[in-house]
């Protein structure tokens, strides 16, 4: 994805939007930054929501996320999750 390479902030903004929509965060979603903690910090992000978010990321970005790609570190911050998307779309 050329847009991602040219603008490293693009995946963060796109993943923020996806999380906001998928988890129903409303105005709180707009306050998320790359450094914002996710897992354990967002009550909406439980184990079922993780699966839903992964499916939504695959659909929106046209990527395949393997089980090996998913760990607690993947969902530690918004930036970590966006970095996964950036790697998969490169």
C-alpha cells in the first residue's frame, strides 16, 4: 500500500477508525494515539472482540493475519496493532 509507506501515520489513523467502529468507542476512539494502550485498557476489547477486530482488519486491508502474528504484544498499543497492518500491507 503506497499510502502507508509514504505516510506512516496512515495505518494508525485507519486502525483507530476501525477500532472505534468495531468496538463502538464513539468519541473515546478519537482520543486514541499510537501510544494508547489497548489490551487491558479498553474494557470493550475482550477475547471475542479481539477476534472481531482481527477479522475486520483482514477485510478492510485485504490481508491475512496468521495465528503466529497475534500475541498480547500485538494488542499492547494502537501503534503496535497499526505496525502489524503496515507489515502485512507492505
